[in-house]
């Protein structure tokens, strides 16, 4: 007997990332070829026409796994019975906008969405926040979702993880699938820390492989500090400069992989996701912070017990300090 369709709600569904998500989800790339889906598209009124056009195209694709598409500009309608929420739509930072203004604008989006999830979503709902500032938007949504455990809310750092893997694969002339154990720590921002201390390529430690290729351990560390870490952190800005617009396909791909691994498991492999801290690695409890994680199909779990040297600890602490400042700014708005 076929399983009942999973209701997947996508916010900002008329935007570019939403458009890039819809067809892959309907084709089974996210939840698998054995799991039918029902799509709910949430948009603001001025975005509804774009979402309507996407719904028409979905119908024209005749995906066997797709058991319906519904559109709404009302969060209570869009999240009704939702099992997976992908919170993509967010207020971008405009000219002259201070970070506090950005946080306030997004609190007005993610607070009501979190409240609607708490009121009408399925009992086992899980949500991933894609819209930036993703970590703190996830914190706002989780705090607003009465009755939903906070750890059901995560934020996307899989794109940063994939960027780090891609950069290492290029530097080492390796296949990305051979690079394992990379971790993204902290905030999805320029302060994030892409960590390779526990990573391997083809079974060999990444730092040793870099040292052999670059002419020594010091040269490897210099490349990591001066080239690798800044480029991963600023890759989004680089793409905007080259492409003329922000990352779309790679962001959608990362969101799909994030949900896929959370729902279907990582098979013991480590990836990265921003999840609610319970005090692991001395990250203040309650912050939504990126950690190395695994999943057995029942949600992400932080990989504990990894050693952090002084260099790594300083980078993680700097990113956590930014998350604390964002949390405090949101608290000052009366949201938390």
C-alpha cells in the first residue's frame, strides 16, 4: 500500500529558490521515490501570480509522486497539516538598513509563521529555515511555535558545507564524494568557521593532503586561513558579483539535501546543520548554531567529543558571539 502523502509547505514559493525547489521535490529528489508529497505554496499577495505560474508548470510535469498543489497567502492555511516546512521567504537587507532593522523585519515574518506552525502543523512537523539571517530566524520561529519542541527547527548551513567540500576537492584534485568530515560551526554569516581538522580525503587527513600538495604544514594552515575560510564564507558575495544575482540552484540543492538527510538519515556520515544547542561545545543553550551532525532519520544529532584547538575555539567563539548579539537584539524587540 502506498504511503499517505507528506505535506510540504514552502514559503516564498514564487521566488527563485522556491521555484528551483518545487520540481525536484515533486520528482522525489528530497524524500525519495517511495514517498508521495502534497505541496503547499505560501506567498505574499504580490508574489501569488508567480506561485500560480509554478503550480501550472507542476501540473504540466505530471509527476506521479505529486498529490496536489495548493496556494495561499495565509500561514494558517499553508501550514495546516504540514509535515515539513521549508521557510525560504525572508526580508533581504536593503540599502541603509541596519542589522537591527533586518532582524525586526524578519521577526515580523518568522514570528507569525512559527505561531501558525505551532497551531496547525502536524504533530511531527520539522522546519528548516533558509531565509537569512537563517540561524536567528529559526530561533524566532521556534520561540513562536507553541507546543512544538525547539529542536524541530533547524537552519541551513548545508550550502556552506557543500561550498567547503567543493573548494577542498578542487584544491586537492579530488572528487567531492571522497571528502568526508568537513564541519561548519557557528552562524551562517561571514563569521562561520569551515573546519577541516577532522576531515579526510580518500582516507587521508585533509591537512596532511594539503601539506603534501602545498609544501608543508605551515603552508597548508596558511592556505586554510587566508584562502579557504574567507572564500567559503564570502562565496555568496562572489557569486553575486560574477552572476549578477544571488545563489539559487546551489541553495535549493542544499535545502533538499538538508531535509533528505534529516528525514532519511546520513548513513553514519557527518554533515553540517544549524540546530538548537543544549550546551554542546560550550555554545549557550538555546542558540541555533551550526555543528557537525548526523541523522538516523529521526532528526539531526550533534557529533560530540571532537577536539577543538585554540585556533578553532577562537573562530567558533567569534561566530557564537555574533549569534548571541543577534539573539539579544531580537530579545530587545520583545520577540523572545
